[in-house]
């Protein structure tokens, strides 16, 4: 399987279709069926107590799978999350960026399944793990 969209085009497309998150995510690595995405942690990502919020970690996993899918199928803005399971395993390091290593386990005509491990920068053990399923629209619908 080959990439249909490269790193720069993918980042540009995300900024085009989701301008509200344009500065929240950075693609660090992109390969067929894999992506590594960084979320520079800012105050808006924190919950009381100073740790990164669950919704912020969900967003990182969700965007990572979305971009991994788009890198493989091309521009399909209407690909959507249909299922998510996320385990929050340990507290992220205060003030550290989060990095998501995502791999697509299945890429079919109508569904894609991705697995994500989220780490605090500098921490070996993952802080969260997510499994996500995306629905891919029929050709010409996105």
C-alpha cells in the first residue's frame, strides 16, 4: 500500500477542512498505514490539577487516525469516527507535549480501524491507548 497524500499536503488539508485545530497538531512521521502526531500541550489542554484532559487526549488520537486514513485514501473530508475505546493509563508529565503513534490495523472500502499509543514526551510508558473505527464515505461523497 502506498500513501495517497504526503506529509505537507496532509497538514495543509487538515488546516483547510478543520482550521480550528490547525495549530494543535504536528505530523512528525508519516508512512503507509502509520503516523506519528505531536500535540504541543498548552494551558487550554489542561484540566484542574494541571494534567492533560481526557478530551485533549481523545482529540489527539482521533485526529491521528483521521490523518492516517486520509494519507492512505486521499482527500475525504467526510470520513468520520464511528467507534472509540480509550484507556487512560497514567498521568501525563506536567508541561510535556503528547505524542501519538498510530497504526491502521485495517483499511477496507467502508471501514478503517486504528490503534493509538499516546506518550508524554520523555516518558517511556504510554499515558493512553485508543482503538478507533472510521467510516469511509463512498467514492465521490467526500
